[in-house]
C-alpha cells in the first residue's frame, strides 16, 4: 500500500489508516435515543431557569431588555400645567356669556409665554396672556382659548372673545399623563420604543434590567473555514457560527463568538473550558454523531457533573443532539447540518436563553394548510418538514421544500414546518396539517411563482421588487410547477419541458384555465473540463459517442422531472453510462461536479458553464416559458410580472446572463 506521492508506507501507518477507516465505518451508537419531551425534561430539570441578576443599563442600550424591577415615576408628566394650543391664557369665569352679540374684551398682559420659559406675570380678572403650545400656564389662569377664536384689538392692546371657555379648556394638568410615584413599568416587561419614550419622559437615563445570558458559540470540524478566508478543497464556511450567534441574540442572549476549532481534542477542550468560565452557556455545533473525529460529545463528558444528560433525540432533523450540564451551566452540542442545528436550537436552547433573560416563552403561531403531496417519514422519530405556503383557494397549501438538512437556505426560505408523529410512516396526500410559522411568514405574497428556477428569473423578480411587489418563488421543477398551476396553487409556473412526440416546448402543458407566456431561450449543452480530448472541439454527437465508448468517463445526471433530464434520456437513447444514478437537482450542481472532477461530463445551460470556467458543446436551445393561471392574470402583481417580461431593461438583463428573450 502506498500514498499519493508514490513513497512506500510503513506497516504502522497502514494499520493506523485501516483502524481509522474501521472507526469511520463503525459509527458508534448513541448513548440512548429519547423522545423530544423526555430530552427537554431531563435538560431543564438540571438547570436554573430563573432570570439572571439585575444590572444597570443605559437607556440608549435598553431596547429589547427586560426590566428587573418595577419602575416608579420620579416626576409628574407633564411636570406643570401646559397649554395644548396656541392662544391666550385667561380666567374662564371672565368669559361667561361671551357671544357674537355680546363679545368679551380682555386686556393683554405684557408677556408672551414661550415653551421652556416660566411665566412672570399673574393673570388677573379681565386680562389674558399670549401663550404658545406647550407653554406653562401662568398663575391665575384656568383656561386657554385658541387664537382662531379671538380678534385682536390693536388699540388696546386687547383681544375680543365671542365664545365662553370652560375651566381646564386646552390645558394638560401636571401629572395628567404620568403621576409622580405611579408605577410606570412593571418587572418582567420588555422595553420597546414606547417604553423607552416613557422612561425618557421621566428623565431616567438608565434602568435596572435582567442581565442577558452570555452564550459562547463554537463551531467544530476540520472542514470549517472562517468566513472571509479562502475556501480550501473539502472545506465549508462557518455558517453555523453566524446562524447560532444571530439566533442567540434573537432569543434575548448575548452571543460571544469563540470561532471554529479543528478536530483536536486538546484544543477543543481548552476552548470549551474557557468558554464555560467566561459565559453562562456554551453552544457548539458539529461533532455529535459519535463517528471518527467527532469530539464535541467527548469533551462535553469531561466538563463536570452531571455531565451528558441526552445524546440522541428521536427527531428528524436533529437526532445527534447532545445536551449536557456542567457546574450548573448548559452545554449544548448541536448537529452540524444547518437546518438540524437551527431546529434543535429553537426547540431546546432558545427557551433556556429566554428564561434566563427574563423573557416569557415564545408563543408559536400556526395556520392550517393542505399538504398536496404524500410525505414519507421514518417511524420512531418525530419529523419536522419544512414547507413553503402557497395560495390554495381561500387558504394555503404547504409544499415541502426539496432541500435537505445540510442546506443553509432551507430554514431561511421556508414559511414554516409541519410535524409528523413518530408513529406515522407517512403523511398522506391532501391531508390537513398545522403549519408552525417561522418569523413573519403567512403574509400572502403579491405573486407566487412555482416551478423551474433559472438565473434569469431573478432579473424578472428583481424588476417586480423594484415596483414594490413581494414575490415567493418555490423551485419544484417544471412538472411540479405545471401541476401547481393546474391546481391553482400559484400565479405563475416557469417550465421548460419538450414534448417527446412533437419536439415543441411547453405547449403540451396547457390545460383549461392556463395560458402560456413566452419567456426566453437558453442553450443546453455538454459541460466538460477544458482540455478533455473526449469533448474538446467535437460535435455533440461525437462527444456523446466518445463519452459512452469510454468506461472510465463518468457523467453527472439530473433529477427525474427536470426538463434537462428529459433531454438527457433522449440523448442517451436508453444507455446508462457510469454516473447516471448521480442525479442532482440543479445546473449549478452539475457544473460543480464536473469542475471538481467528481464527474467528467454533464448537461446544463451555457451561462452556468461559463460561471464555472468549463468547456461547452452546444446541444439544442430550449424554451423557458411561463404558465399563467388565467383567474389570476388581472391581479396587479401578475400584470406587473408580464410587463417586466416585456420591459427593455429586464430584457437587457436577461441577455447579459446569456439568454435570448422571446421575439428577439
């Protein structure tokens, strides 16, 4: 056995390699897989969930914080009797009987009361003082009349009043808004902009707030690369660190980023111990599945009593979750995949942060929706399925997202999730389901686009956004889009499917209630690495023949239901070359596989080949069009979509991406 450099390996090195492979294959079992409810009970029973101690916080930094004690008003607000209008302060008794027929005259005092200046002259019977809105009502006055209700007698100087005033008219008395000694805000109340205004009105420059829990955030794994650094082969950026830190802040905690650590047990343990000493809680992501190199759970087991309470939860995603407590402080090891990490964070970590920050449990918002597709599920684990909500008659349909738990965008682009019970093997098509909403979801978008995605579609969506319309796009492929349009579950469905009998694109997808709007043409072709003699300089037919004739030539396919897959199967005419079973769901994935030499060829569109620096053999142009639901075509957003397709600026953007707009 020899290494890649051709140098001979020693028997000891070979034995170490064999043992490493055995460990990786063995994947030691979890301590005990428990239900989510049992996991939460074990964890919280070993924690102090009372709010942390109070600290003094400057008012400018108090937004979102929780009051640690009641706040009593130290002054009256307003602190004096204040005029509510521009006019004249006078004695209401002097105005009795005033009318058009019998106006009352008042001599003007030699003072004008402006805001911020206390009055110096007493208002005596038969006199009035000019006063501005917000001015301090002078001694003797008990009413203010509007300037519009008076006439100036310049010879006086005096005013004429033709309407009687009531006591207290247009005056805000001292303490009428907030009375001195009144409980202004109560313990446990979260400080928002309104509360900030109340505190400022009382002159309070700082308040006593519950200390936010400091949460150390660490990422683990040899593959983790710091954001901003150069991405090395086999590496991934530390998205989990950023996601978890932001989620900590959203939950009311103070994230303390410790960075990413390779699979070095000594360095990782030292970092975790330092984090425990400096913070109230430690959250790691990665290293929970107990395979070779997964060290986080091993470190967690050494930190102190009671140690690991849970390692393995009957959830999907989220099974590898590890929950521990050391010296009264929580230590949580989240799964490495982003969606798994954020699901388990919100289920197990966020409630602890909120409790320690003095915040109440977060109330879940949910809507009822119809699930049009059957969703298979693994029995024995409660499964969370991320969904996008699309219009469905007077309600919603929930379309499962196609991305797995390793996708960074899965959670951020979903509207919510549904739960499938651990004892169920599937959720049947057309079932009614409760969708727990994520963030501000369930506000119906102005236009819903369901179907095949294309980079030029972003130009059209961008044009809609510039016009002020909100758009939801759900990428389910051309066939999925056509079905959604037929069911009325979208406004527009992008499609690019050729009719095998006629060779015409998309017209065969028309059904009653649908119209076909032309979009653009894009060139499909064979992607390969430059310099590959099997493809370079060859025609499409010769390139495919060369690929099929070479058993070592590995292809990368596309998923069933994709328009490109139909083209590929027609091209192969029944052949199943090596790599045929590798079926990613996008043009980019095909290009990445070829560029990284995980495959030698595949079929994708020309702009993607250019982005990845690949060679390209043209096969045939395909037409990327739009099925529009007729009953929605008069909606302003749908009209704006159709206008954007014809807009010269949008068409120029589409051309710049390598596409040919229809009718060019």
